[in-house]
């Protein structure tokens, strides 16, 4: 029974496959999910498992085998995924579709953009978008470089091999988010913990929802302080510009979205992207020595890795057809971003890492109205961090054989637990 509950409380089980019927999805009565259901979250090294590509070629919209007679569809084709992600009126993203009888209280509702529908989503995104323009984000550029340089200095002072995840990949987005939101830097460890605990696939649904509740409670306190004395960060600026037009719960949800959307994902990209470059010496050298190579390399790393493996679930509001497949109202539709970004329809040899390939419109940040609003901030961090790291430590190498690295299993956000490197 323990093993059954553990597997059932993977990310897919607890967040994506919740029954949207009025009675909800009772985890205590759920059966073990078959491996085929978890296949979109599995990888072989850095690559999605071969079964995912084979399924995409054979059936880009396929039905997943899940318990209790639920209708859950997996979309693996690129055009098919864009069709779903870009379809606003036919689908709902609302978090309440996931709650059911899982014991989630109102205080555990994360709100924000990812789990809201228009018109709420439209209003909040309109308020938030100006703060994520390149002009507005440019103010963070000097601070991002300072954060990167500080981490490199700390790494240089560390004797022997260092863990790139703990010393570099996690602290950088954590500190950038503190800077963006306007919260104390000394809270970065809490930020890391709160932002990643909900992705702990084997801690159970209660732990995941508990982490959401804890982070929301913490952020409510930050919002309250900002309301009393607005600063120059994102929260303070929203309060100054919009006052009571945006309430504290909405601000908390937006802050939580920035935390969870910008920490785990960027940290994974920094660690895994560095690993890819270590395994590709020519591209390592190009990023180190040629500023013009950085941008194309970052875009290809985003596509190739697509660390957010499956998009937020879509709940069909009406009967519809996607690529000839009939979807009924009430069905759950999951889009495999990692599968779609390897689709041969968008270019040749998409299973390989090739920064020289013609740029393609990858969906690593999603697509449509729910496309990641922090995409440009993530690009800024990656474009600053990769070349600085490689220039500071040009002889860096893995401290353990690549096959010994512990990649995450069944994870919505793919990553590596530790990346030991010798700095040279």
C-alpha cells in the first residue's frame, strides 16, 4: 500500500490526473499508475525515452491508461500541442479542477496566472506584463551579473570538486527572484526549499500541497509588508501603480507563480545546460569565447532540454476534435512539451543538440496565453551565467562519470540532484 500511494502521488498523479467530477479524485482509493502513464516524465540521460518519440510518430494525440475510468489524453506532436495550448475558450486551467476531495483548503490555492482562466487571467496578466518587458527587466542586468560573479567567487574559494547545483544553479535564480520581488536576500534558502518541495515526487500529495500552503503563507507576509511600505521590486511597483485594484491574495498568487515558475526551471537549465556544454567541447569553447554564440546556444539548450516536461493540465470545457481525435467535455489533456520540441516536423535531427540549426519556435516556455511571462528574465539569467562560468573556469570538467549522475525520475521539471565538477 505504501508503494502504491507513493507512485500515485507523483506529480502526474497528484497534480495532473485529478478527477474533475464533483466528487473529486480520492487518492486513498487510487490504483497504481502503469509505467505507460508516467512515460512522459521519464528520460534516458538527458533525452526523453524512445517510447515518447515512437508514440508521437504513431499517434500524436493518444489516450493514457489511468484508473477510475478517467479520460486523459497525451499530446506529443508539435503542431497538436500548439493547437491545444493556443486554444483558450475550449479549455480551463483553473486550479479548482484539481482539488476534488484531495484535502486542499482554500488557503492552498496558488492562484496566479498558471492556474487561472480569463477574465481573471487576462486582468492579472495585463497588470503583470509591463513589469516583464525587456525595458523594465533591464534594471536587473547589473544585479544579475553581480550575483553570478559572487557565486563564481564562492566556487573559487571552495577546495576540491564543487556541486554546481548547490553552489551555482540554485542560488542564482533564487537571488534574482529575491531582487525581482523585493524580498530579503537572507531568505534565499527558504525560497529554494519552498520552490522545490512541491516537485518532490515521492513525498506525497499532502507534502506537495503543504509546501504550497507554506510558501503562500510566507509570501502573504511579504505582500503585507510591501502594502505597508512599497519598495522598488515587482510587488512594490504593482502596489504603487494599481493600489487596491489588485488585492493581497492576487499579489500572493503572482509572487508564488514567479517563485515556482522561475526558480526550479532556471536552476535545472543552468545545471543541465552546463552538463551539455561539458559534453560538447566545441560548443563549450564557442560560448566561452564568442559573445555571438551565446544567444543561439541558449535557445537550442532551451529546446533540447525542455525541462518543463508537461504543461499545466487543460480541462476540456466542450466536445472538440484535436488532430482527428475526439475530446469530450470533462476530459483532461496533457501536452508533452519535451516530446513536442523533439518533433521531426519542425526540423531534422531534433534529438541532437545543434546550436547552428536554423532557429525554431520551441515551446519550452509554453504557448498561448499561458506562455511563461518570465521567459525573457530566464534568458537574461542563462545568457549571463553560462559564459561567465566557462570563462572563469575554462578547464572545468565532471568530477564523476556522467552515468553516475542522479537525474530526477518522474519529474514535471526535469533536473539533476547534484552535478559535481572540478574547476581545474
